[in-house]
C-alpha cells in the first residue's frame, strides 16, 4: 500500500499534467509554435533515433581517442566498457600502481544544449554511479594485485565536426 506522501505526489502530478492549460502543456505548445513559425519541421522519433546513434558514435570516438592517449602516456588499459548490474564503466586503467576508473564525456563545440564543457556533465549522481560501478568491478576482479591507490578521473573531449578542439583530463576528479 502506498504511503500518503506517494499518493499526494501522484495526485499533484495528475493535477499538473492532466489539463491542456497546464504549464507543461503550454510549454509544449510554445515549442511546437516556434517550429512552425521558423519553418522547421517538427522533430520525429526517427530523427531522435539517428541523433542517439550520432551521440553514441561520438562517445565511442572519444573513448577510442582517450584510450589511445592514455596508452601513449604509459597507462595500461585493463578494460573498456566494463558492464555489470549497475551499468557500464567507460575505462578501467592502471597508471603505475594506481587503479583508475575513467569517465569519458564527449561534446560538440558551440552546441546549443548541454554544459559548456563536456567534463562538467559528470555531476554528483554520475559520480555516485561510477563509484558504485567501481565497487562492483573490484568485487568481480578480486584476483588482481592490490593497488596503492584508487582514483576516479573525468575526461572531456570537445569536437568541432571530426576535429578535436579540446581535451580536458581531470585527475582525481571525484
């Protein structure tokens, strides 16, 4: 049985979203009107699916670049796209005797949406998730030697087309 708080929250959401004059509905109408007046076609599910594929491709390209740069700097890449029940770690690497969990973020220069720099999008929730993933990864790999330190790095890569315009590596980001 739901608590009174849950019931009130659901009732509140229903009251806010149910009417056509609700703030969310008005915002949607304004956005749609802007599409029509500016001569743009309305977004479609197909466009968002291809955009998702573009975003995925950009992320993969950034991860490839980061892995190559880290290898060139003498790091050992232990695992890429390590999946477990909590999600996926971008890179697990070793920098000397330090185990490093790397979160890679990619972005486009001058993008209208998103943070100014890709690395800024590693917010508190993402940090907590990466820590949880790292804990599970360490638990699954108990046979590895002990490390002097465990570190969490964030790397942001900004692209202008296919050209890298910024590479930001924050060691010990969180």
